């Protein structure tokens, strides 16, 4: 994990959703965080900066989580997706050596117990 003075490379999964856009803005506003990937099934190929703030930043939205994590060198991935996909996303993050942070909401008792 990065030391306090190092910049942490962050991917946002579910970046185009309501909360994902807020997380993306938060990452972009912090000097010790660097947004390196945006993943979503919507807005694929569009610049995430244009989506969240109207200003391009050179990071296109990808719908391939594993490729985005590997190509970006992300250290942390913040997941704000859907309970139906979050477990597979976390598994992929761990397999890529990326620390998951899950903010996904809407869990049902069956979903949280089935994994």
C-alpha cells in the first residue's frame, strides 16, 4: 500500500452512476489520489472527465474491468455497481492485486449470504 506521501492510483467501477460520478469527482479533487481508470457498462469510450465535470481528462470509460485494472496499474478500486455483479468484480480486483473498496448498496439478505 502507498505510504502517506505517495499518490494512490484509483479505479472507479460503476463510474457513470450517480454515486460513481461523485466518487470520481472526489478522487479527482484529492492531491494524494490519482484517477487511473473508470469502468462502467454505460458511456463506454467517452471521457470520464466530460461525464462528471464537462472537461476531458484523457481517461475513457471501459467496460472491461480486468483490462482496465491491469493497464492502469490501479492500486485501489472503488466499486459502486450493483449487488448482482459486485462479488465477481471484487474477485477480479483481488486476482489483479488491487485492493477493493465496496460502496455498492441495495443488498438483500440472500445476496449477502450466498457469497
